[in-house]
C-alpha cells in the first residue's frame, strides 16, 4: 500500500511540474516576443516547452504500476521506451534550432550582445541583448 501511495504522489508531482513548466514557457515566450529594449535570453527557456512532452513517460510507469503492478508496468514501459528516446532527441534538436532562430532574429532586428554575465544568471546560461550599447549597464 505504501508503494501505491508513492506512485500516486509521484504522478501528482510530475503532472504539476508539466503544468508549471508550460506556464513558465508561455510567460517567457510572451516576454521574448514583445522585443523590449533589453532582452535576457536563455537557451534553457526554450526547452521548458518540451518538459510536458517527456514527463508522460515516467507518469505512464507510475500509472501502470498503480493499476497493474510492478511486473506488468515494466513490460508496458519497455514497449514505449523507443518513443521516449525519439521525443528526447526531437526536443534537444528543436530547442537548439529555436534558440539559433531567435538569436538570429534579434541580430536581424539590430540587437547587440552585452559583455559579461546578466545579473542573477550563472555563466553560460543567458545572454543580454540590447537595442543600444548604453543599455548594457542598466538592469532589466
């Protein structure tokens, strides 16, 4: 019984994470598409969209475990693992392409890159783009 409760709790957590990541992705995307004077772009924000596409696979495992038990769940999940691999590959490739496309669009619109790391970000995680170099020292 304790294992079934853990499986149910895991399903709720995975579904919550999916909904939250989709909400955050929509929020980030709407900010990016407004093309404000200062944009802090992170390649990771593009991949937020793909979290809800990958989390159904572990959710399927927990659901199968709840309904059918451990052995049957293992067989059922092994049948869909190939699809999971393809979704992961598709997610990575699409995230990279979308990031390059957006950065190209920013450069086409005349944005320039600021040197250094945007405030509150770790190195390599985000880049600050501005319309005018004077805005580089200004916080978002």
